[in-house]
C-alpha cells in the first residue's frame, strides 16, 4: 500500500489525514503538538493511524507529503 499524508502542526494539536492510494480510504487523527519537538508530534500521528514508514509515498513529480504550520509573531 502507498499512503499520501497531509499534516498540520498547530499550536495545540497536530492533525493528520492519510489517503490510501489503492483503496481511497482516509485515515484521520490528531495528537497534542510539542513546540520543543514538532517532529515527535508528526511521528505520533503517523503511529496512531498505523502506517509503516515504508508505505508513505515518496516525493516524485507532485507533492505527496504536505506540512502546514501556524505560528504567531
């Protein structure tokens, strides 16, 4: 299976939407954000939807991993 991921790292929560390329199934989850380690929150939402890293689509001609972030100035 191959999944396309969209992640939004917010001040309170990190959200993830994963699309199964073969079936069209969507998996959606969220976890608490961590200002000190935003990568930990991304890894946590991926773990929560139970997607092996090998199944995340690689960047080719189109963006397949989309990261959003909201910061205050």
